[in-house]
């Protein structure tokens, strides 16, 4: 990889890390979700800083060109992330349903108690 | 024995009052609760004006979530038997005693009202495609759980106290009728068919659409197969 490209990629990733850390700091992103990005960012920068590291890994894994390996790894990671998000979403949906149910049941109970009270008051 | 009818209702302004009146005519001692699943029409107004016992879900949950609310209500109030009953006039309240019988006698934990067993009594056997769909689901349930049911999508069913607790804690949301059969058998409970007759819908529109049926069949089959992979526990 050319020196210019390495520098450009490094800058983009440093910027992304800063954005992520800033979001966590402001409470817009949970730390648990940011860890994935921070760790992968750190690994990427280390890999970029070691000369010939990427081409050595490419040869070791048997990919013909560097870009193929990078695309492959990125797609696998993206799939993993989507699955993770869907799991998280399902969990939230389940929580949401039980919240709606509990609130509705409570509301019914409150109305029943109010109605009973009104009846008693009218009876007096 | 305290018995509760759980009546899920979504946009049932045309039928709900009629259904409730029929239940009141049938027996004054039979408790029922209507679950208004965020209806967009006047269902809630009708329920309030006629002071019908109801729970108003603050947001639409779909049939599974609505029915589970009913089971939670039954569990909180210590009912012995809970019966699912449609609000659209499809089910006949006169069969309530029939459907309760196997549970009171302890012959089954869950009784499912089936429209396919007693051909003479049934005025409404539903369409050919629906029957075919039912047969396929039955076959799948038989293969995966070795349990024989004849009307897996029937929403007319009674359960005992144990299952009320099970359903209050965990109730399938995607295709609750066939899926709950698989889950209940996996837990080691016994299911029994009870012949009932069902009417054609008295008014309103059925939520099942012809084009959605193929989609439904694929997803329901997948749901049954996945549910059957759950660990079997013998009671």
C-alpha cells in the first residue's frame, strides 16, 4: 500500500474513533456498543503502522489481492454486526410488549378501583 | 371453579357487543374480559359505554400479545380455567361447557375447539384452501411432536391453571395458535380436541388475506420446526 493511502486510511480511522468516543462521552452511544468499533479501530491502526503487515497477512491467508481480503473481512464483520443488532432489537421488542401489557393491566386495575370508589361515594 | 373468557378484539365494533350479550345470556356467572388491542374504530367506546369488563392495550400488540395479556389477567386474578374466545362472532358460547369438560375432569391440560371433527354439527367448515393449510400444519405438528390435533389454528381453546401460568410468562408472538401447541407438548402437557361448530364471521373483515396465506404457511412451518427443537421436558 502506498504511503499516501496509508496516511489517508489512518486519518479516517482516527476521525471515526474520535466521533465514536465523543458520542459515548455525550451519552448518545452506549459503551457496550462502542467497544467493537474502538477495538477494531485500534487493530487497524496497528496493522497500518507495521510495514508490509497487510500484504504478509494476505499472503498467509492465501488471498490473491489485498482488497479481496479486506472486503471479505469487512463483509463478515458487517454480517456479524447486523445479526447482533437484530438480536438486540428482538430483546427490546419483547421488553416493550411486556411493558405495554403491564401498564395496560395496571390501568385497568386503577379504573376498576376508581369505579368502585365512585359507587361507594354515591351509595353514601 | 372460576372460569374466564379471554376475548381479543381488534376493530370489532360491529361484533363485540353482540358477542358479549350472547355470553351474558348464556350464563351470568361466566366472567369474561375483552382485550382491546389498540382498535382504531369505536370498539373502546362501545366497551366503555356498555361497561363491559375490558383491558385497553395502550398500543397495538397483535393477537399474541393481546391474548397473553388475557392470560396475565387470569393468572393475577387466580382463575382456574381460561378460555380463548374470538370477539368476531365466529365462536359459539354454547360450546364453553364442552370445551371445559376435559379440563375439569383432568383428562387434558388444554382443550382445542376443532371445527373439523363433527361434520354434522358444523355449519361452517371454512374454505378448501384453509382446510388444506390446516392439514399441512397438523402433519408438521404430528411429525415434530407426535401429537395429533385436527384444528391447529383454532382460536377457541381452554387451558387449566398450570398452563395459564406458563402462558402468562411466555407466549409465542408470531403464530401463537399452532406454536403454543408445540410449546405445550414440549413441556409435557396433554392436549385434547373437542368438536365445536363455528359460524362464519358475522361482520367486519377477517385479518387473514388469501395472498398472505402462502407466506403464512412458510413462516408458520418454520416456526413449528424451530419451536420443536426446544428442549423437551417431561412433566
